[in-house]
C-alpha cells in the first residue's frame, strides 16, 4: 500500500530507532501494511563495523521508512521481545542476549493513539509501565 503518494499526512519522527522497530514489526509482519525488508535480493549481508552481524541495508531501509499517523492508528498491540521478525531482518542470527535493540526513549510508544495492550517478554522499566497503565494500556509481562 503506497499511502505516501496519495496523502497529505506528515510523517511521524521517532525519537528512538528501537522503539520505531517495535511499531514496524506490527505494521510489517502482523498487519501487512508496510513491506518488510527483503534481503533475499542481496548476495551478501553488509555488516556494520560497529555492530557485529548487523545488516546495514536492513537498518537503512527501516530507518528511512516514513510512518504516517494513519498507520500508527492501526497499532493496538505491541510486543517487546528479542524474537521479533524485524530484529532478525536487522541482525540475522542475533540471539537476543544483550540489550542492543531495547528502546531507550519510550515516549513514542506511550503516545501511540490506539495502543491497548503491550506484551513484554521481560518486565518493562517501571516508569514505562506506569505511563502506559496511566493511559489505559494493559501491560502483560513475563
């Protein structure tokens, strides 16, 4: 779906790339609203020298995607987990053993207009859980 060519909506800028990835996982893999990165066309993964094993082309693809308010309105549930498909696009074979893809700034997620439930594989930071709960978002963590 190519809404960008037919809409007057202004893209939403995310303060935290890792928070954007959580939203993109929903939009790409759960709702099929945005086409996920397809590295199958690439013969070799281009690794970031600073982040061992990261596919720079996938990172650039997701970083450059514009998210529109109408797309964010579709996100009613988020999953915070190291097993997300989008993270495998970004870092094939990453085992989730560190916090490199944990959001540092959660404001954009707390501000999602239609968010109702957050599933978290591990407890969220207390201030994040409190902010989500205050907005009426149910937080379900392991």
